[in-house]
C-alpha cells in the first residue's frame, strides 16, 4: 500500500513537474512561419511594384494624350484666326477700295466676338509712301468722322532703325486706319505707325516679302492701359494691289498696299479661347520663341516651378504663322489625385497585413504541431492520462485545416468573379465601339451627300458662268471664274478628303468591334497558300518598289482561316509599304516548329523601327517614324488583337535603317480558351436573338 502511495506520489510529482516544464517550439517548426513570412513580403513587394509600374505607364499615356489635346487646341485655334485674317485680306483684294463704314460692316457680319473669342480686334494698316500721301490720308480719315486722326509717332519721334534694311535705305511708314471693334482700347491705337517699333516692323516686312501670314514676337500693345497690363503679339497678312500675290519679292514690295492684322492680349486669348473647358489636369506656360526665358513668357496658369509630384513635364514647340512658340506642360494636383498610383501604398499595406495574418496562422499551426509532438511524447509516458489532450489538439488542427480550405474556396470564387467582370467589361467596350461607330456614320453620310450636291451645283454655276462669259464677257470677272473653277473645287476636295478619312476610321472601328464578336471557326489552314495568294495580290506593288517576297517551308495548322489571312496580310503589307526606296526590297516569310506552337517570322530590309516605338506601334491610332505613308494606325493593333484571340502572341525586333522582323507565335491547334470564347459569343448571340 505504501509503495502504491509512493508511486502515486511520484506520478503526481512527475506530472506536476511535466506541467511546470516550459513549452518551447522546436527550431524546425519555426521554419514554416519564416517561409510564409518571407514569401508573403516578397509577393507583396513584387505585386506592389508591378502595380505601381503599370499605373505609372497609364499615367504617362494619359499625360501624353492630354499634352497632344492641348497642343492641337492651340494650333487649330490660331489657324482659325489666320483664316479670319486671310478672309478679310481677300475682301480688300476683291473690293479694291474699302472705307471705314464698309470695313465695320464686314467685321460685324463676321461676329468676331462670338465666333473668334480672344482676339483683341481686326484692323488694317496702310502703307504710306510720301508725306503728301500721309497728309491726304489724315484728311480722308477726318472726313470719315475721325476728327482727331493723325499718324503717330511723327518722323521726328520715330526711334532709330526705322529704315527698311531690305529696301536700300527706304523709310517704312504705316498707319492703322481701321480697327474693329470700336472700343476705348482700340480707338487709342488708330493712326499708330507699327513700323516704328522693331518687333512689329520685322513681322510686317516678313509678311510683305513672303506674301504669307506672319506673327510678331512678344510686344506690349498700344491698346494697354495702366491696369491689367498683359503681354501681346500680332498676326499680319499682306494686301497687294491687283488682288493677287505677286510672284517676286520686288513686285511684292512695289505692289504692297498694307496689312490686315489682328492684335492679341495673351491672357485674354488663352483664358477665353484656347484653354477654356479643357479641365485643370495640366498647367501651361507659353513662351515666344524657342527658349523659356522669363522675358519671353506670354502666358502661364501658375508659377511653373518644375514637374509635379509624379514627375511629368513636356516641352512642345509649335509654329504660329511663322513664329515659333514653346509650350511647357506639367501635371497639377487634380491629375495626380486621379492617378491609380494613389492605391500603391494601400496595396503594400494590404500585403503586409495579409502576410502578418498568414504568418500568425502559420505560427499557430506550428505551435499546434509542436504541442502534438509533446503530447505524443507524454502519451508514451502516461498514455492513460493524456489521451483527451491529444484529441483536443487534433480537433484544433482539423478546424484550422477546414478553415484554410474554406479560405481557398473563397479565393477561387473571388478570382472567377473578377475574371467574369473583366470579360463582361471587355464585351461592353466592343458593343460600345460598335454603337458609337454607327451613330457617327449618320452625320458623315449627310456631309458626304451634301458635298455631292454642292459639286452638282458648282457644275451648274460653272456652266452658267461660261454662258454669261460668252454673252456678256464684261459681267463675268476673272475673280468669279477663279472662285468657281479653282477655289470652290479645292474646298470641296478638302471636304471630300476629310469625310473619306473619317469614313475609313469608322470602318476600322466597326471592323475591330466585329472581329471581337466574330465566332472563331477552326479548320486546317495551309500557311503557304495564304502567303502565296498574298504575293500574287501584291505583285503590282512589288514591281513598283523593285521588291520580292521569299517564302520558306510553311506548315499547316488548325485555326481560324479568316483571322490568319488578316494577320499575315497586315504584317506583309506593312513590310511592303515601309520598304526603303534606296535599295531593292526583300521580304522573307519563314516558320519554326516550337512543339505545340509554330513561330511565323516576317523579315524585311526596309526602314526599320526605333526601339522606343516597339510597343507604340501596337497601340490603336498610334504610328511611329515618318508619317509619309497613308494609314490610320489601326492595322497592327487589330493584328495583335486577332493573334491574342487565337491564343498566340506577336512581337517585333528591328534596327532603324536596316529592317524589321515580326514574329507571330500561334498554337498548332486552336486552344480550349479560344473555343470557350467562341461558345460564349455564340450563347450571347442566341440570347440576344
């Protein structure tokens, strides 16, 4: 009995010692949590950096698009102002003599305040050949109601250097005689001799000698008052006697009558006409000339102290009339707030949190395993006292495994749902492009129809003019005949070319949309037959360009015939179009077996492509290199979309000036993903029906 009690006491003491023993995790069980932690941090870093890189690329594309919009807006708007001045100059040439009332009526009919916002006015400055002519001009203007009119500054007040250096010492003297609208600012400019100021005089002389519109550098307009002083500039269009532009510089100087011109106050122009309604995602600074010196600043939305937080800045140079401008563009906080890169810190944070949670779960699991090992050791010692503990630990492990399985199922469902959303969004984009293209075609058809009617009417008017010229030649003027036979056909030609280009773009968008919805049909296709047929269809172009197409051994694959014809046709036709005329053209089409895939290579010795444009050429409506070959920048974008639908890939290798090689990788048999896409399109069409 005592031995039994002692044994029990020993067992109880041993059990107490075992309970008091500190629980420590084995080093080998810490390996799994450490791996989970390291992999989680590495995955977070990789995903975060990849997202940030993609977001940065999208920001760069969006910035370049906004820059192009702003620069085009400036160029097109200033082109409208130049066109306005040319129209007024044509009026002077047609009328011969124009008085103040006629000029004011003309400008009022043009509604420059409504149609041409930002222009300070439209005026005419006359060339004065002698003091007698100056006196006669002042008397005539005073007779028209301008009692205080005089030419200023006087000869004595003119600054040094007012002589026309190109005119062998001849003094250039001018006077503003008309300027509309008739407001306080413009009235104080009447009579001003613009040739007395060097910057204006240089622009006027260039316009006179070239017979073209010219723009001055930065000046202070005489319209400026003591308040709200702004930089300004002027655009000049010369007016010659006889109603035409003389053929030589000497004749232009001899027949010059004056200049139609428009003054601009820079801030009024840019705020009212050029940048209104374009959003606040970019800051602008516009400088006169090729540099960015502060003294040449015409306009700035704010102090341009360098690129924004995202580091985007662009310097563009454009020509206004013949005067260079430098436009500096940077991003604003509004652009930066819309950047997807604002989510990059949250991605890193979410990754760290997820890594911590997974590591904690792994540690708990490792502890459970360690506890199970200790329990197993204790079971060997006292199996009859520790069975319930082993069962409890085992149950904990099972619950952990079940929970992990549930998490895996939820993750797979989330991935499938996201994939379905992306697929639906892509299909919605295709439907949207299809609908928009149809809606654009309706007004385009109207424009094309009315253009045809105008051509018919022009023919009738031309016949009528011929009849009038035969019966009453004194009525049919040379200007009317030129307008009917030359100017009007030229304008109709411009309209027809623009509508045809718009029609091609709409057809291309429709084609892309239809190809994205077309059901793929797999059949055996001999690639050699496709290339041979293409060579025959391009025979005439090949002869013109002194080029040949060499066809190597090509396999037969099972794929969609129409898609393959379009892919190979686009790549080979591009190779023909961009051959170098300085040497005989050579295009090689070869294939290489790559297991379940085939690599089709189209190599040429043409112009080549800059490495910086390798990705750009596959973007929609984007082209690279010299733009001397017709095209809309759609072919390669369409080609890459078709290749991807077939489960393949396309890339390019090129050296500028030596040639390019396009490599198309396609499966030998149309894969399951493409077939699934085909079945989904079929189900959608049946549902729509």
